[in-house]
C-alpha cells in the first residue's frame, strides 16, 4: 500500500521562475526504504524539504501533488502542516549539531517535542525519552538527559536526532544524507539503526544520499536524479546489475572499486552548471553529454518509460528502439 505519492512536483525560484524540480513522480510503500541517488545540486534535498513544507522562502511549489495517506499535503493550512510534521513525517539532516539547540539539554529538547505535540511532561515524558534513547543505542540514557549537544560525539548527536524523529512514532522518516559527516564505522552503525527501525516499527524511509555503497546495502528501491528530474527508477539490485540510463551507468562506473569503461571515460567530466536549462538546446538534459545519443532527436523531450514491470527510465534511447 502506498504511504506517500508525489505527482508532477514542480519547484521554481520565485524571482527568476527558474525550474529546480520538474515533474517529479514517485511513491513509497508502507515499510519500504526508497533510496534517492544523485550528485549534489540534482534536487534530492529539495524533494525532501518540499514533502515536509520546509522550502526556503525564495522557492515555491508551482504545481503537483504530495499525497500522504491519500491526503494532499499542499492543500493543508500551516496549522495542519505542523500537526503532521514530526508526528506523521519526520526529517533528519546530515549535521546534527545544527539541528539540535545548543543551549538546551538533550532531555529538555526531547521533552519539548512531547509537550508541544502531545501535552506530555514530567515523569511520563522522562520515561518515554529514556525509552527512545535506549532504542537508538545511547548508553546510560538517564545520564545523557542532562548533557548538551556539544558534549556528545557526532555519532551520539545523530542518534539523539533520530530519537527525536521517532519519539512521536511517525510513519515516514526522511533521512537527508544522515551519515555524511560521520566516520565510516559510525556510518554503518547509524545505517544499521535505521534498518532496525524500519523492520521493528515498519517505518517507511526516504533515504537521500550520494553514497552508492550504503545505498546498495540499505535501500529496497532507488530513484536516480539528474538536473531536477528522475531519470531512472528500479529495485536496488536491478539498478546495480543492469543500469539503463547512461547517467546511472556513469555514477556506477565512477564508484571506487568498479572498473571504468568507454562510457565512463566519455562522460566523466561534467559542467557544474546543473540548472542552466535556459542554455540547454536539447529537451533531454543529458543529451549534450551522452555518448549514445546519435540516433535520437534532440527536439523530443524524453518521457519516463517502463522497460520492465519494476524498472523505468527517462531516455530517448528507449523511445528510439
């Protein structure tokens, strides 16, 4: 059953009308881990922020729907948004130190969440907080209640952020590069923690990352972003063993330990101007850089095509076949 469905999501910059997300379509099943893969600036984090209503003021959603349990979040009032955020949908970011309040203790911050949403404080709040801290693997949680964020390690701070995010038993967790700032050994601990929460709570997770290694081990299914569009969608193992889009092939070939091929050598060097769509001559954003484009018409805009029952790709190559 679909928990979240995004349909035709378009995000623009208010002042310039520059399109940052163009027609994003995907869904997350209940209990599923969906990986979002792509380079920096491709629109992954904008998607997560759009879902929880936290876009910067200079950006706006110009069209589309975000359906959570069949309810369009974009039609909600601010008051209703606040009820859903954290209680139904939580988000964690890559830098826990910027997420936590530096002048409040860990215990005060978690109690604030319980009091704001559920009106719970005092002894009952303390019991719930200690249980949440235990669940995310924090040792001696009763002692950590009086600690300030700067007194904890990076891994411990991220565990606290995850404890905050699950305190109200949400149905969907958006994890935006949650392990980027951590050491590799700590990264795996956090990923294992999220995996356990997925299994034990049937928690759906939207996992945003550029780390192919973590993604292959963690996600059930993957969507690949390129310049504000989804260019491929597939079960994780299918994506890694038989990637369809040339850009996906590039990402996999650039991963350390994977042998590069002719495709890798031809398209490895990219411009950093990811959203210069006013300069784009072809309607396919990848066309100018694609070594396999020779028989494709640049005036045609590629559509998402289902190649198998579970794998889809946005590529003119498959329309030309």
